[in-house]
C-alpha cells in the first residue's frame, strides 16, 4: 500500500479518529481530501449526494489517482447532522484503510521500490 503521510498526520493530531462502531474514520471530509491530494493523488471524480430535506449534502464520493504509481485512492463519506465532521471510509487500491492497518511509510512514492533515498 502506498505511503499516506499526510493522512497519518491528521490521525496523529487527532483530526481523524477511528470509530470501531461505525467502522470508519471520524474526520472533516475536506481535510481528508486535502491530505490525499498532498500525498500525490489527483482528483478524477468528486460527487456530493443531496438527499436531505434542507438541501445540504448527505455525503459524497471522491476518487484520485497517483500518476507516479498508478495507485487509486477512494473516499466515501456520510455527513453527520449538526457536525462539521463525517464518517469517512478510505480505500487505497481497494484495500480499506483502518486504524489497525494504518500506513505511514517514509519516502517518495514516485521513486522505484528498489532504489535508496
């Protein structure tokens, strides 16, 4: 799985916390999407769902691709009424990013796997 250093920073600073009950991350979707972008993922799809009576989005979907590695990241979120945070589900190349499998690898994701530094 690709390094996701900026997501790791969100977690370390308490801006993204794992909820075992919801089996997802509690975070502000904009912060998660910004972190994925800083980790090298370029957005190729973003949609907000509107199914609430007040017209506010109930959630959304985002997909990004890292042009250097071909890795795909996906985030799906469900907004929590009255909260600025949502439940966010994150996948990297189809593998769910959970608290017990958090990736925080060092290094440049564009370099060859066998190279040093």
